[in-house]
C-alpha cells in the first residue's frame, strides 16, 4: 500500500477555546494512539491533510511529529456538519507485525455478460474493509465483473484475496446487473403472447 507523508506539531491538551483557535489558524487537531503507546496530541495543516481526506485512495501514513516519525492509518474523521471541513482525526499507530484493518478502494473491471445482453450495471460499494499485515495491503482490490449475468450480483462474501481477510459484512452488495424496464416489458409481452 502507498505511503503518505504528513507533518504535524505536538500540542498540549486544550479546552474548546484552544481547539477553536487551532482551527481558525487552518490547523486540524489530531490524536495518535495504539500499540500500547500513550496518546500523542498534535495538529496538522488542513491543506496538507486534504491529500488524505479528498481522495478515494487509502494510505499508510508516515507521521512526522516534531522530528519523530510514526507509522499510522487514519482511523476516524470528524466532519463539520455544514461546511464539510475536517474537524478532528484519530490516527491508529500500526507496525509490520500486527494485522492492520483499513478500507481499500475497489477497482472494477471487465464488461459484464448481462450488460452485453442489454442489462444495466450498478456499482453499490466503492471500498471494502480488509485486514492484513502491512506488507500484504494492496492499493486497491481488483474485481472482474465479466461473469455477471442479468439479475446476478456480487457480494463481499464472494471475494477471496491471498494474504488478506475481508472484514466488511459478507452480505455487502458490491455490484449487480439488473434487467432494464424495456427488457421486463418485453418479457411480460412475450408471456402474454404465449397464453
């Protein structure tokens, strides 16, 4: 999986006024925890954080906090309900020895058989949560949808990838091919004509 470099400055625990002051300066308060370490409070520049928040890709984050580098993943974002800007990020420290759970984007390819027969293809999931050692984490999950026929669907439980476990609910629908209205109409007319 690709790495993303992010610089931050360690901060003291502050009250709401201090946190608001950070945000006015274009800084986002963050928290790093995990692997039995003490919580590390820090801030990052909001514009630099956008490289993580405004992309469908997933990254291992190399956090440089006042010269010390930590390996982490973005665990949880808090967003402003109106402005849609990032208010807070929780980062989870990770290492090579312990499995990491992270969302990985889907790369759907192929031309479904059902679409060639006139069906309509719909993609319902853009990413899946997976668990693997850091060295086995892919940048994306490649999924071939060529075998899908009309009224077929693909769920998370159908997928198998070497070296990683899919943590998303196995009933999560990834994509489907459905009959179009014109096809349903034609089928009904054919059934009436057959009577």
